[in-house]
C-alpha cells in the first residue's frame, strides 16, 4: 500500500469522511454532499486507500466506523473548521476588537484629522490602540508594504502611485494673530499692512523663510518679513498668542483655538488637499476597512455605519 501523502490528499475527501461519520449511511451522506450514491461509494474507496483502513463496515442500519475512523473524527472536524475559518474570517466587532493601528501623519494632520478620529475611536472601539508615526522616516510606500504603518495622512502630490487613496478635505489658509494684536484691529488686513507685519512661518523642508505665501506675493512683485521659522505647526498657536507675530496657516490648525483672531489673507494663496492613503495588503481587511470608514466619517465624507 502506498504511504499516504498530504500533497496528494484531496481535502474534499475529508468533507466526505465527516459526512459519513455524521450520517453513518452512504445514501444520506451522498445527499448531504450533493453527489450520487455510486459517486459516494467511489469516494469511500479513495478514503480507504488514503488512510489504509476500511474506515466503515456494513451494518443492518447502514455503516459503522472502524476504530481508525473514530480516531479521525475529531481531527477531521478541527481541520475543516480551520479551513472554513480561513475562507470565512470572523466578523469584525469594533466594540470588542483588540488590535493596533498605526497612522503616519504630519503634526498638522494630527491636529486636523487624527484628533477627531481618535475621539470617535475611543467611543466605538475602546480596545483598539493607535500609534501615531512621523512622516519623515523611510519612503511611504515601503513602510506601508512592510506593515510598519497602516494608513498615511498625506497629499495627492506626496502619494506614491499604486496606493489606494481617498480625498479627505480641501484646506484653505487664514491669517492668524493674537486677539489683542496692537496693529491688526479690524476685520480685514490690507496688503500693505500684511507686508509690514512680522511673520512666523512653518517650514518642513527647503528654504525655512520662504513658503507658498511668499510665492503668491512674488507674483505681485511684493515680499513680507519672515522673522521666525518653525518646523512644527503645533507650537505655533502659543507663539502667536504671546507675540505680535502673524502667520498664514491652514484653517483647521487654528479653528476654535482660544486667544487667536483669524482673518482672510489679503491675497489669494493656493490651498491644498489632504488625502488618506493605504496599501493593497490591507485594502480588504474588515478591521482596516472599518477604521478607514470611521476616519472618513470624522472628516465629514460619509456617515458612520
């Protein structure tokens, strides 16, 4: 007799063996599997060859399992349950789920996107842990491919091709200063006032004293005086509250911040789009899909279901 080999074992035979063990009748087992009785007899022959044992003997009421068949009963059921679990993963329940979720974001995106998301997450999924990672490490696509991060809050220009992405919102700029600023007293700034003020600028890279506002001014043959450059958005509100500096900043960064006055800039400054990006490897995962849905809901794109 040829030695049994897993490489040649048809897993459908295990389903048939489970049916025969349950039904103890070839005809009923055939009906359960949707095959003819002759086909079921052929399957039983293959089972006997695979396990080198008769497995079942005829009786007045059908068939009875051999000791070897009884030994196989629980392991076969366990294997079939495991395979079914692979094909049909358990339903994701956010209220009871325990998992970790890593988001890469700039500090602006943390303030504008991640903080509302985290507040909602705590309400709906109290056992999910979130790690907030920097955007300044290895290339984004590599980090997503390796599973170092699950989601990135980025822009369309910085999203590598081949990733899944969705627009979260379009951002515009406002001019922010302390409420009792001695120079800015009205509800609007003239272009002349704007250029005469001392400015603070957030600059991640490149020229620390030149940004999109300076590009817009240069198109008009104008320039401003940038007295302070910082690399983090989150430190800026405190600086503005305690000095006479003004800053052109994304509106969501300073929305609702106490002690600041927000005015429209006296010239058009091109805004930007914030995007969520993720890899194909997590695209269909139920937990990841639910987390992205929650993120979209907190960004105002969709209702949470």
